[in-house]
C-alpha cells in the first residue's frame, strides 16, 4: 500500500457495517447513501444505506464510518467531474 503522512493508505470493511479508510485527503461530498473521498490513491466512492462519518482526522488522513456498506469503488480522476463539482451537485440534491 502507498503511504502518506498519516501512514499507509487503504481501507478495511468490518462486517459491512463499519469501515476505516486511511490516506484520506478530503471529503468531497456525503449523505446517507453516498460518500465521496479524495484519497492519496485517487477518488474513492462509497455507497450504502444509513452511512455516517463517526470519526474524521484529516491531519492523520483517517476516517471511520458506520452504516450498511454496499459498494466501494476507486474512480479514475479523469473519468468524471471533479470532487468539488460532484460535491456541489450532491449538496444541491440534498437541499431540493
């Protein structure tokens, strides 16, 4: 695994109900069904039900979340809109 200031990057899923992610640089967008992260390994999309961030420390590049995890996907950085743009779209959907 690659390493950053906070140690090695990667993730661990525990019984589909908890997840630890290392190497987190930024949280691009989040709601109860989707969390989009910028990691040292590229954009990471998490999908599920009842998702919520339980711990976040960007200085240590560490995030914990809880909820039912259905999908974990690294995305190509050139494959779609930037995290910032995608995050704005998600927030717009939330406020409608």
